[in-house]
C-alpha cells in the first residue's frame, strides 16, 4: 500500500490522540483530512518512525559551498538548477498533500522542483519517487540527488540534497520548507535522478556580478548562473578570476549603457560600473598567457527580451549592441582546448 508523505502530520496527531479520540482528530483535521489519514494505512511501526522525527527547528544551519563533483556540464547545470529551484521555496509552509507552488509536503516539494527544472514527473509520493532514478548510498549523494528515510518500498520522508551533508525539505506540520543536515537527521539511502555520464571539468573560473537593487552577489563557478532571470534586473558590473592552479590570466571588457565598450580589465578587476545605474549590454572574455594555449573560455548571457543567447568563446562578443537591452545573467566556464560549445539559444551576439 502506498504510504503518502502528505499525511505525516495527520498520522502524528492520530497516533498521539489514539483511536478513542477520533472525534477530536476530525475536528482538528476536518472530515476529509481525517479520512485520508485512516485510508493511508500506516502501520504502528511507521507511525512510530514519523513520531520519532526530530524537531528540525532546533538545528542551526551554517551553509557551506558544495564540494566539486564528477559530473558532466549538462548534468551539473541541471543539478544546480534543482538546488536553486528548491531554494526559491525556502520558508513556504507545509500542508498535507501540498504540491506547490505556495504550500508543500515533502514529496510535493521534490515533485514540484523536478517538474519545473526537468519537465519530468518523478512521482506523487515517496515510494514512486524511489523508482525515479538509481539508488545510491547517502555518502555518494551529490547536490540535486534525493534523500529518503525508511526502508525501500516503505519510505516516509524525502528531501533534496544540496551538498555538504545538507538538504532542503518540507519537514512536517507546523514547519516550513527549510535546510537541515544529515548529521541531525540521517537518511537511509539516496536516489540519483539526473545521471552522471562523464568526469567533470574542474572549476577553473569563478565570477560574480553586481545586480540592480541587489548589489554584489556571491562568487559562482564553472558554468553556474550569476545574476537573475525573470526579475527584470540589469547587470551593472562583473568580476572574473581564474583558479590559482591555472598558469595564465583572464581578461574581459563590457559594453555599457551610454559609454560603449570599456577597456580590458583583468584578474578580478571590476568591469562595468556601480552606483551609476548603467546596464551592461554585452561582454567579451578571453584567456591570456599559457592558459590561452591549454583552455578555451566559453560563456553565454541572458539578455532582456532574448533570454539565454548561444554560447560563444575566446574574446567573441556576447549580448547585444545598439538595442538598449540589459544583460541579466551570465554563465562562464573554462574548458580544455577545442571542447565543443553547447548548442541552443539565440545568436550569441545581436547588433543593430
């Protein structure tokens, strides 16, 4: 029998009240929710497991950057999107059977996040979601994988791994979507929905952007998105640097509202402006020294009205010129020489 995550709250309270207090439970949940709890078929052992879940509000979380992992760029990009989408829902309330976008139960959150990013329905409840990918150990889990609690085929909770032994989940009634750790509440196994098919290219470049109204964001690396999409916020400045293991440098210049092409900046210097309300409209990036003989720098931008434009590389222009369109986000990666560019998107550079 399917064990539905959305009746966690109901099962907890039913267990505490006991069968002799079913009338009171009906008053708390309403007839429909109470009947859902009865129909779910939880065993005494399962209810006890749910009851033993800790008080997640007692754990203080200090997030750390996720460790590097051996995944393809395509897989890494999707897994990053899974984590970012999950983060968008932090603080939203728990509700039995909640499937988003405003309220969630545990499996409703994981289902919604994967559906938004991949278009794939991984299952409505925890047990079907166990079958959405390959089972792996908790120690093997990477950001974007799923953590499960309970025996396989009889799970009662699910969460999204975000790295450094942390996860995002919708815990239970009277809680909100939040981050907790595997050291506080350890999963029994994990499932990899998005498969890794080849070794990753190392994180050789990191960068951050200055965004309208938000200011400087944190550094991101290796093809991750910096900036914002869907919020109509302009990029105003950018800083880019290579990993210390790379022998060589990186330089870049931006096309700025009312200014045009600015001169080359290098090795984490600011390109663009801050405090002047000027949008970036295009960018060129290139490697220097030995790095230029060993690697390509590939990049793409998200532009106003055009969305993600095509990838380009090695000093070519990306964005627009003469159209008064703002850059909103950027992705950059440094890859071995002659690595093929990803396909898709509008032209890398559009000039009036």
